[in-house]
C-alpha cells in the first residue's frame, strides 16, 4: 500500500512538472508543436536520432557536430529560396529567427559515429584531393578552408562523417541547388571548385570525408 | 454513410480472418525455393498474383530488400503486430535466407495494381501531407523517404497502391507501440499523426500507381 502511495506521489510530481513546463511554453506565446524540444525531435525524425544523417529516398545530411553558423545560414537560405529544396523550405519557413539559432546550436555537441557505407576503393585519392587539392585543375585543398580534420569553421561546414550520397549530390549539383536568385551568397565560393572536379574525383573525396570522425 | 461502409468492411475482414486462420494452421512446412509450393504458401493469403487480399498486403512490385527485411523481422519476432504474430511468425519459421531472397525477387517483379479503395474526398489532403508534411505540427513529409511516387527505395517500402485498411492499420500501429524492424524511424514519424491525417494518407496512397 505504501509503495503504491509513493508511486502515485511520484506520478503526481512528474505530471506537475510536465504541466508547468507546458504552461511556460504557452506563456511565451508559442503555438503547439513549436517548442524547442518538439522541434528538435522533428529534425531528428529525418536526420537521425543522434543527428548522424539518414538515407531515405533522398540522403538526409548529418547535422551532428555541424557548425551552428552554417546550419543557421542554410536554414535562412531555404527560407529565402536561395537554396532550393522543397522539403527543407516547408520545414524551415515556419521557424522563428530565435528558433533557427537554438536549433543550429543544439547539434554542435552531438558526436555519433559516421553513417558509413561509402565505397572504399578510392580513399587514398580522396585524401590526396582533400589535403593537397588538384593544382592542375584549379581545385584548392579542401582542408585549407574545411580544416585538416574536416570540422569546418563558422559558415564553412563540417564535412567529417557526412553521408557519401549527400556530398556527391551536393558537389555534382551545386549550382542547381545553391546560390539561386540574385542575392549574393557564400555558396558562390564553392561553385568553381565543384565545377572543376570530375565525377570520380567527387566520389573519391566524398568517400574520404564520410569516414572522418 | 462512410461509417456504415466501414462496419460492413470490418465484418468482412472478420470473416476472412477466420478463413485465413484455418489456412495458416494447415499450410505445410516450408518447401524452399521459388517453386510452385513455395510461392503458393504466400499466395494463399496474399492473392494469386501477390496483389494482396484483405489484411494480407500486396507483395507485387514491393521493394525486394523490404520484403527480405520484413521476412527476417517476422523470423526474429521483431515485427510484432497482431496479424504478423498470428500468421507470419508461423509462416516464415522454416524459411531460410536464400528462399526469402528468391521469393522477394519473385514478387518484386510482378507489376503492382492500385487498390483504389480509399475515400477519394480525402485524397487531396493526403497528397499534401505526403509531399509537404505539416511543419507546424512537426509532421515530416513521407516523400523524403518513400519517394515522389511512393515507390520506395532499397528497404524502404513502396506505399503506392496498397490497400486503405492495411495502410491505416500500419500507421496506427506505430503509435500503439508495435515494431517492424530495428532502427526504423517510423514510430517517431507516425506518432505525430492524428486519426484524420492517417485516413487522408491511407486514402491518397491507395490510389497511387
């Protein structure tokens, strides 16, 4: 009997805590479903429970360990249609500016293992392109901006552990997806490099970075 | 009107289930390979050309990797909804990986038909949810994983043309704590869907070919 009483008390306390949390959310004028925790869970339905990415019909990129400035810049690019992606436009255009920053920061400290699955045949070539570039083809070393470990900085994204299919898709379709419209956009920096890489070089470097921890 | 039809269909399902139960208890143990006997063990319930029948879903045109993964899940009892337990756990108990692979390829190559048995008035709303999700309610777009024509890819299933009652049941079951395969994002995805959204999605998908 005592035990049941105690359990009931614990339940009641938990309910009280939950209730007060939801009241707080309403206090701040948030519509249902727009609280930070609910929204993070929503991100993770597609991008993986630890933000490690997921391979659906389309590859959903890894967000874990990603630079907050980069995530925020991309969410804005989706909203302003500088980056075309129908799914991410729908997702992002309902987010408040404060929510963008909070979401972007959250993924910084997640550190799951890379998603894996990339072909391993050209890892050495990928490493060479990543660290030295291809001077004869006007391709600078990726590491010059993205860092030797591929962790990125500020608006320059982390590439380490990124899904192979995602990186291949981005590098081969750079100008079709990014830098749309007339506004000047940091994505322009990558356009010549993406253009100068051959398909097999893209695959090599995408495979290499996908295994970086 | 719709309710009356539902009741009627539910009655019919009850009747079919009774028949299926008799079959399930009498099917011979697995013979192996895609020979007549092997395929017949599936088509008893899934229909002569794998187009599905009442509670047994269409296998025709389904992704082969999905069929294989689900056969594995039935064997390991990971896929645990009531019909799976009742029929499929026993049906695959003696089915080896090679036979499962051959059957998956066999059914995947049959052209699927659309069930067309949803509520056509709900199809437009279902299509909008499928393609866009409901971002305000944290409902993800189905299209991101299942593809623009709900055709599926790899071990992500085709949903287009499956029967309304099967789709509705599966979407409800994710929220009720049933499982399908380890690591599936579906319990999280579907837990945000309300009954109206489930009916709209199941209706729309039943018409997709």
